[in-house]
């Protein structure tokens, strides 16, 4: 598991190295911080690099919370967030 404290440093180093964007990969079932936390940490440590969420499954988030968090991240980052969302299947694949 990655220590959450390294996220700002990695983001800063990626920006300094000339990367155009960085992304998050997260699911509730994975160990580590949520995508929104990782993206917020990266936003605070950078000023130009694009921020991209992996496909966030909207069915596992309260809609208002997800909307508020991603709008906040986009605002504090200067509109650098590209959001990937998916509907998924509530309760997973039950075929």
C-alpha cells in the first residue's frame, strides 16, 4: 500500500518532470485513500498538471457528496480536473 503522505510529492515531481497529467486509480475495495483525497492532495501540490480520475463508480457514492467533492477539487485546482464516471451495477454483477 502506498503511504498517502507521498501523494503530494509524487504529484509535484511529475509536474516538474513535464508530465501533462496524472491520474487516480481507486475503488472502495482497494487499500489506500479515495480518489477524491488523492486528487485533492495532488491539486494542492501542483499548479499546471492535469488531474484525471479513473472511472469512479457513481453507485457507491452519495450523489451530492461526489458532486460537491469533484466540484471542489476542480475549483481549487483551477479547473484542471477531468472526471471519469460510470454507472456500474448497484450491488455488483448478479448474473
